[in-house]
C-alpha cells in the first residue's frame, strides 16, 4: 500500500535516476561530438593534401589514378567512421536507458509485492 511518508523516498529515487540518465547522456553526446569533430578535421586535412597532390600531377592518367585512390580511401574511411559512430550511439542509448530500466524493474517489483499483500487477506 502506498504510504505518504514514502513519497519523499520515491521522489528522491526518481531524481537520482534522472540525474544518472542525464549524466550518461551528457557524456555520450560529448564523446560523439568529439569523435565527429576529429573525423571532420582529418577529412579536411586529407582533402587539402589530395588537392595539393593533384595540383602537382603532370599527366591526366596520374590525376585519374590519384583521384581514384583518394575516392576509394575516402569512402572506406567514411564507412569506418559511420560504423564507429553507430556503435557509439548504441552504447549511448544503452547507458542512458540503464538507470531508467533499473527504476522500472524496482517499481514493478514494488507493485507486485503490494498487490500480493493486498490480495492475500481476500484470498483467505
């Protein structure tokens, strides 16, 4: 049965859960933003280096070969970064959801216990 004296405890537990979830979300967003910024910087530097190399090429064949190898390495790097970011988002979601999942499990157990207590005298 719900006791008004326990309301403060439930509110504190809910706030603690919310703060844990918020902390995990903040850390996750910071990690993702940092990774995205690092990749953007590396990609920009690679593009600049490619343009410099392309400007120094003497023949059309060499330019096509250089462009082809750059395009291949750029796509491979991009796909690798997408996989890494996908894993980061997945971990982020799990870490953010874990505190709420624990609180929901605890609440379900409390409700189940209270229902069992309330129905025990009626069954007898």
